[in-house]
């Protein structure tokens, strides 16, 4: 019981969980370029994980309809993302 209480106290609501994502060299270079651009333009250099969290956060916006009903495969996901980012501008 005591261990359970301590564990619950240490957990934070929005604390990021660790996950492993396999990316190509090109995708990693893309994230690194974004990170460097942020740092060079007077802002704070962002980590790859921070950039990924922002991208996922945009996709999770309520206005976007990303559900199993609307997306059946990788191509449909890609098309929906392109459409959503065009409308987001």
C-alpha cells in the first residue's frame, strides 16, 4: 500500500512517457534541421522529441477528424494530414 501511494505521488499528469519510434536518416535530419533553425533564429533549440510532441498535438486538435472511421490506411492518413496542414494556414 505504501509503495502504491509513493508511486502515485511521483506521477505527474502530463509527464511524457518514453516510446521508441523508428525513423529514417532523412527524417532524423529533417527534425535536426528544424531544431537548428529554432536555435539559430534567436529561439530555444528544440529536441526531436519536443518537435514530435508538437506535431502530434496539432494532429490531435479537435477540429481535425482523425478517427478509425475516416482513416483506413497509411495513404489516407497522409492525404488527411496534407489537407489539414493546408487548411491550418
